[in-house]
C-alpha cells in the first residue's frame, strides 16, 4: 500500500544573510500552496527549522488544520550566515563546489551526499509510522530536495524529468514548487516534479 509525500520548497525569502523570513510575494506563494492541499487529507506536515520553511508550513497547516513537526534533518545543506564573516560570493562558491562534488564537506554544514542521506532517513521513518494511503507534506529547501533525488534515484530516472538533471539541479526547484513522491514496496518514485501549476491560479 502506498504513501504519498509532497516535497515543498519554502516560499520566496528575503535576500539577506541569516535565517530570513519570506517576502510579501512569498506569502502569496505560500497561500496558493496551502490552497492546493486543502482537500488532500494531509496526515502531517514536517518542516525545516529555518524561518522561511516554518512560515511556509504555517500557511499549509492553517488551511489543512494539520499539526506541524519541526525536524532538523530538513535543514538545508548549508545556509548563508552559518559561517562567520563569509561573504555571499564565498558562500556561492562553497555551495557550487559541494554540488559538483557530492563528497565535499564544506567548512560549515554537510556534503550533498550527507544532506541527501539525512532526508532519506527521515522519509524512510515517516513512511513506516504513517498508515497506507497517507499524504505527508515536507517543507524544506531546494538543494536538499535535489540532494535526496540525486542520492536516491538513477540518472536515467532523473533525466526523464529534466535533460542532464544532475548538472542542472541547482536551477530546477522553484520556490513553493511541489515534488510528489510515491512510496510503494520500499521504493520511492517521482510522480510529479517541481510543479508550480498551483501558483498560476
């Protein structure tokens, strides 16, 4: 029996260092995303501890009358501001290096491989504790979503959704996009990837 997991990237955030909130445009994105889930009988909402994810999750929780669980394993692999005195350019260089080399462990945060593995461990736990036919919303970060997918699925499976998926991964997950996973018989498959149709309303 299947479980359905919705990986939601947080809404558009303020362009500033640290644990920043979502913008006014991000609020609209979060509201539209929440509306998408109203009639789906969501079992639980699990969110990253970063503010932009929690704020996004709160809109979904309010619309669906579902409780939120904050989970540290949903934190991004690295966040600008975690490393003291790191410029944005230095952060981007660090990020891009860890994307190219999944084994590279940056001065702060996790390697892409470690990040993908921690999301995998969380999803494996969630499908075990929720009954068949459950709908689970996970509010997290674009990098973590692709880290998980690249770690879990073959390149051929990923290229169905975007040509040369691995090379293009940093640009594939828009804010408040929804990636729908189906879990069945121990296997995760992508049912819909980085959809933003609900934002076009």
